[in-house]
C-alpha cells in the first residue's frame, strides 16, 4: 500500500501531550477526569453528543482529486470539495489541535489480513478514542509494533468550519481525501462519523481488490452456515444478528471475498432505545465496563440507565467490542453465505413480514434499498421517513451502485444463496395507525428462513409486490404473514400498497433507467 505522510501531522503528534494506544480503563479514567461522561451502575461510560445526536450526511465530502475523480459517483451523497479548500481546512485543524491533549488509537479495518487496512485515529476527546478502540480491530502487541497507518482519522469536534472560507455547507464537516489518506472531522461530537467514514473508505478500496463491501451484519450457525442481514440503521441488523443460537461475525460492515465473508470492524454499535434484557439479551449483557453509551438518560443518584427514554434522541447507542457477545467469531471471518436477508422498516405497513425473492427480485430490491429512516439516525429526522437507499447503504458508497449490485448478483448465483425480504416495520396500518412488528415474530421468521424450515411452507404470490409469501411459519400467526389481513380497513391497505408500489417504480426509473430487465422484477402497478 502506498503510504503518504501528511505535512504537519507528525509534528502535532510529536508533542508531549499526546497519549498513544491507552487501554480501555485508562481512557475511561481520562474521560471521567475531563468531564466527558459518567459511569452507569453497569460500568458503561455514558456520554452526551450535544446538538448532533446522529450523522450529518449533508456535511460529508470527498476531495475531488485526479486519481479518483472518474471513479466517484458524485452527487448529494458524495459531494465534492476542492483540494485547496481541504488543505486550508486541514492546516487550520492541525493548528487548532497543536495545544490540545490528544489521544491516538492504532488498529485495523478488516478482519481478513489479506484485505485489512491499517488505520490511525487521532482524537480531541478521550471518549471518542475509547469509541474508536472498541469499534475498530485492536492489534496484538506484535502487530502494534509494526503498525503503519494506511489511513488516518483526525477528529476535532471543537473546531468549527467557516463555509465562506472552507467551502463547507456549515460549521460541521466530514471529509475524505483518498490521495492524502485522511478523514477529517470537525464541528460534531457524534462519534459514529468516524466509524462510517472508514466504512466509506473501505467501500472504495475493497471493490478494487474484487471484494464486495457490504452494509450488513453476519452470523454463522453451528453447521457453518453463514447469513447476511442488509439494512439501514434501525431496521434490526444488530438485533437479529445477535442470535443466542448462532455465532456473531459482525453487526454492521463486511467484505465478501473469494474465500467468504469477513467483518470490517472489531466492535458493535447497537441502537439501545427500549433495550431490555428479555428482548435483546446478548446486547444487554454486552454493556459493561468499557462500553460507550451515547445520549442515554442515566439517573444521577442510582446511575441506572433508562433505555426507554428518548429525552436526548431516539438514536441512543451502545459501542462495545464484538468479543463481549458470547460465542462471537474471533477473528471475524466466515464462509460464503447460504442465506441473505434484506431488512426494511416499512412505515406504510404493507410489505409482507417475510417473503422469498428470485435472483431478479433480489437485484431489484438491493438496488432499491427501500426502508424508512428511523427517528434520530440523522440530524432533522424526528419521525420515520420513506427512503430508497441504494444497496441499503448509499450514504457510504463512493462508487456507482451498479459496481456493488453486479458483484452481489454474481455471488448469489455462484453460491446459490437464498434471499428473503423481511419487514421489521409496521403491521396493521401505517405509522400512527398500526404498530411495529412484534420482535418475537420477526425472530421466528428469520430462524425458519435460516434453518430451512420456511422452504417447506406453501408460498403465494403477493398481488402487488410479486414476492413469494409463506402461508405458514412456526411460531407466527398465519394472518400476520399476510399484511392485508392485519388491516381493519382493507380498502385503505389496497390504496397504501398501490401508492408504495408506485414509489418503487418512480425511484427505480429515475435512478436506473437503463436497467429495464431488472425493473421487470419490481412491484406490479
């Protein structure tokens, strides 16, 4: 890998006020001493991220550099910023950090040593460095001794940009320079920006090595059968992959090579709104000393976390190492997937709770990436909003969508993988009328899909969406499987289903006008 030294960074990190690769205990101590967080009665460090409690996608940029200009899918999700603006902003951020106490983490992205990226994370906050330590892959002593960063994240939440000077949209910025091998973050305390920026980096680097990068969770059964769960934040990737009867490979980001799948991260970043020991026992038990909680309400006296409260945001989070999940696969590598599950949180309440897809339908729904943005996952999102996020992760995909879609389609055929669409959203009506799908039902349906029981069921074709819907599933009421049966007002269901089908067609025709064959696999209008 061609490593580049960025002028000025080495000088900043040579100062005496820089702490390298501290342990979780040391970082917790530093964060508390600096007033960055408080301990809960379970030993987790609870922090508040200020006014930004979710990602800021409109403030994300890629430096428009000659070597990558023709590769990037430029647009609202991959905004260009000039080299001149970046260099000016970067120099001023380094100047700002010169007198700060800094924390440095050295580690990796990518559990497969063949494809892993050595990274360095430089933080103004101790708790941000703890977050990086828990979320990325932690090196052994021998690996640390030989570590050379291939990409560096510089996070300075206290520095605010001037749009007139720096070419940004606001005071907040998340900028990737592929030539300088730098991710520059400022104006936001939301730690998730670091994680997703490195994911975006891997989404360019891995496909160039013939590896499909995926926004999905992965687990493996006792027989070695691997499953992938695609979906945006809030659709259930973390919850459903943390299955006590299976072994977790990873909860959010993976690569799929010619050998199989591998986790890009070394930790989990779970939503914990309404978290309960009964509903999500593995996540509940994983929260302990070293865990970073974001924006959870904590009783000032008992220090008990109130996971049911959304006082600060619906997007409350817990960041912890993946090996705190019992039976987690370390290192996070597995074979080729047998089952692929697309997760959607349908706010219309008309998508079947589980359905089987043909290869063509799989490609259609992968490119469509339908879901609802859940409250709090981005700034300004306070209620579910209909969204078509290409490849179930378009905010993090720098290349053209067809690159990822063609790679996935090829692998589905090569591995003869079964593909299902699972709705974890609403049933019995849309938001405000119906209710969220019962988690126990969703778990039962996913289990039946993974162990092959669902294949023994009779399937019927949904008249609107054209997918194959099972008429029975162990542990699930038959009427739940047919969404129309859960609605009191059948005419209202028909109208909502037709409206959503029309939105599918409108989105696909706009984004993929040349994909006429795949378009035939869409809903029936």
